């Protein structure tokens, strides 16, 4: 298939001969059926480039507007590929395939060659060419995965391993395009959920530490008050003991107050020991 980018009077578009010439077919075949063309024109599926039919010098062409888009190769050219780039690409590709499926369009109608995949910098969206690929869909995925592997940052070892895993899945006899892309996208979602869970766990630990510190401060205040009250009661008890030589009732009161102060100190000591054992077990 011959594709070329034309720029004229501020317009940039791709021109593709409507007839695909085979070696043994003199007449040639349309690269896009009438049904597919009408659906693409009327549905305007997000993520697929808009196209029109044109006749130049007696030959029919498909004209696909690419405006100020850059190719995927140009987008990745000056930067190392990271997992966000890969997952964002497949997430958008999945949405396009799902929309195509709802209109009964064939899965091999998307060109997956990196130099013919475009990116709208303003909208931050990928734009795919809705043309029947010459290669099989499996070969298309092999090309895009090989491109990502080549451009992947060597520090992204986890991403590299995952890309090789996906590449290996293409050797399976039966696999579905949408299922495969969903597997890739869900892998990213699982990672995000794990990170979110870990962050929540850290937050809960931090909150627990704050709570523990607050409990310690309250407990410390209680101890100070109880010790103070106990000491005050003991002072009163000693004073009453001094007075007991004069009246019997003072000795009774002294014994009661002393017992009360000792009881308060005993109860608080028990609580401290219990809380200490509980913290150690946690």
C-alpha cells in the first residue's frame, strides 16, 4: 500500500490510492468497502482520523487529514518510554476498538505501524488511520510491541518484562484483540490499586501513631493528676495521723484516706502495665 503525506496551502493530509493492486489482480480491490466508508463518515468514531474520497487525474484516493499531528515515532523520539506512555496508548486504542466493534467494523481496519500512528498534541489523544492493514493484526501488534520494547527505558525493567510477556502471548493460537488490550490496561489498574492500598496503609499507620501519641499524652496527664491527688491525700492522712492522738475519729479518717490514695495508685499502675503489654503485642 502506497501512502504519502501531502502538504499544500496550509493543509496536511495523507493520500492513499483507493484501489489496492495485488500481483495477480489486474483490476485491484478497494482498501475500504463502501459500508466501512459510510460508517466512518457518519459515525465519526473518536480516535479515528477523518477521511474523504478524492479523484485526482482520474484516480480515486482516500484523503486523511492529519493537520498538525505528529507521528508516534516523533512523539517518542526525544524521550525514554515509560509505563505511563504505554498504558495511555493501549487505553486509547481499547476505546477505539470497542467503538468499532459496536459498528461491526473489522479489527484489522487500524494501521498499527508506528510511523503511521499519530498524536494530537493539543488534545493529547492518539489518532489512528482507519484503513485495512496489509499485514495481519498479529503482525501489527508485533510491530507496535517491538517499537515500544526498543524505545523503553532500561531502568523500566518491570515494564520491559511485561512487554515481552505480551509479545509472547501473540504466539498463542487463539487470542482476541480487545481481550489482549484489556489485559494490558487492567495490569496498569491493578498496579495503581496496589499503590493506592499501600498509601492508605501508610496513612493508617501514621494516623495510628498520632492516635497513640495522643493517648500517651492523655494518659500522662491522668497519671500526673492521680499522683498529685494521691500525694495530697497522703499528706492529709499524715496530718490526721498526727491529730489521732487527740481524737479517735481522726485516726479512722486517716486510715480511709490512706487506703484510698494507695488504691488510686494501684489501679493506675495496673492500667499502665496493661496498656504497655497491649502495645507490645500490637
